[in-house]
């Protein structure tokens, strides 16, 4: 089982996103569920990135330009740091 924790910045960005666009809530939950079931699923488009704020991390695709930036802390623990568009995350 994989445990996910959320950085404060992620929680704030998530609330703002779903407030502006409530349909995103379902889409985000679906992608996170898929990620937790199969982190190597090709539709997630996971890739290593470098963020000026947190350094080396990984990103997965939600839709369009929307991404989740995360890091593996341990084999069974993940931290979601950001959820935003490509330009703002990196």
C-alpha cells in the first residue's frame, strides 16, 4: 500500500483549481487513483523533472497542461507538492 501526503502549497492549489472548475475534482481523483494503482500506467506520462523550488521530482499528467508534481519519500510514501500548469510547476 502507498501512502500519500500533501504539501500545504498543493492543498491550496487544489482548492483553488476545483473552486474555479468543479469538474476537475473528479478528473484529479481518477488520475490519483490510477497513479496509486499503477504508477507506471502510460496515460499518466510520468517523467523526472527539476523544479527550482524543490529540486528533482516527478510529474504526472491530469489533463491538458495540468500536472501533479511529486516525490517518492520511501518505497511506500509519496508527497504531492504542486498541482498546476506546466509553466507554474517548473
